[in-house]
């Protein structure tokens, strides 16, 4: 409900200090909803993670554009 085009088992990495939250328009779209079948897990690490080549190949290049205003409409 909070992010479009995020599929089951997707992982997103957020650089230190990057504010993030629901996609623009998704908070308003949730008004009146009583439940969701989503589960999100956040891992906050003390040291930077090191990605494997296999993990890097799974990157959704369009994901960062989903934060742009108007994409959630």
C-alpha cells in the first residue's frame, strides 16, 4: 500500500540520512483502508553493508524515480 511496484522479496537500500516514507499520494490513497497484507522489515546497520555482485544485479533502476512527486497518482 505504501509503495507502488515493490514486489514480494524486494529489497531497497537507503543511503545514510536519506529521508523516505510513503510514495507521494499513497497516504491519501490509504484513507478508509482497514488493513493491508504487507510486511516491511527495516535493518539499520552500524557499518555499511557490502553487496554481492548477484545482489547488485537485482537492482530496480527505476526505483529511485518512484520518489518523485506525482508518481503515486
